[in-house]
C-alpha cells in the first residue's frame, strides 16, 4: 500500500523514513516533494560502452540556473537524501515540471528499502528550459512491503549526489 502524507510525516518523525533535509510543508497527499540539487552531469559525446566507466562532465548550477537543451541527456540529483529501511519508494516528476516538458525519470523508478541517499534523476527536456537549484521537481512515494527485505546494499550505497552509471562494475568488479 502507498503511504499517505500524514503517515510519511509520522514515520519520518519516528525515524523510520529518512528525508534530509525534511520540510513538513513538502508533504503531499501520497508523497514527499523533492528539489533539484545544483549538480548536473552530462556524458561526454561519443559511444558509451556499458562495460567501461562512462566519462561525464560535471556542472554546478548557480542561482542563475542552467538551460537544458532538447536532444541531450542529463543526470540531476535530489537535494534531499531520501529512503527507508522499512519501505520501498518510487520516484515521479511533479506535474508542474512535467507539463513544462521536463522529464526526470524514464525507466528506473524503484527505490529499494535500505537505499538512503540523494537520488539520481534521468533528465531530458522537450524544448530549451532553464532549471534552477532548489526548485521543486518531483515526488517520492513510499510503499509498505509484504515480507522482509534484506535492504539495499549495492553499487550506489553511500552516494552523496547525482552519480553516473556504475554498470561497468558488474563487468569489472571495480571502478
Ligand atoms: O532513478 C533512480 C532509480 C533509483 N535510484 C536509487 C534508488 C535505488 O534503490 C538505487 C539503486 O537502483 P537499482 O537497484 O535500480 O540500481 P542497479 O543498477 O540495479 O544497481 P545495484 O546493482 O546496486 O542494485 O538507486 C536513483 O537514484 N534513481
């Protein structure tokens, strides 16, 4: 079952959901609204080899924001570290950003229980759009689980901001 806003609030207060930093004002009926962090990654042009670590350029947005261009693919991050050992989570754009032609998620919406860190966003835009650090951009929903989960320990454990794909670790075992 999806958690209601009041349940997200009480579970956060009880320390069973981690949202840092947490603002009760951003509790929504069935989700928590998160903000775009200042870091934007973009893969270098050329062929990406899934078995090799990808090369990415890193930009830090200032208060003036950054214009995202259509036809490019960006990785953004959430300002908040979010997750829970007790709940699974799913990530969505907020309608207001989505209806401006900003996509923040395509095919990896699931957050495992135990994954607690800033989320990485898969970003594309339909037309040039200026985005700003700190703007509300999406929402995270929490789901109760049937059965016990071991909890996520994986390639992204300990992330502190947006991170490029670590798929190559499955092949090489190291970065
Ligand atoms: O768009 C997303 C989707 C998920 N996550 C977080 C939450 C999730 O629990 C974690 C790992 O995701 P996933 O399990 O899909 O990654 P993987 O590529 O399968 O790596 P691993 O082998 O570490 O599970 O990353 C994001 O930051 N952004």
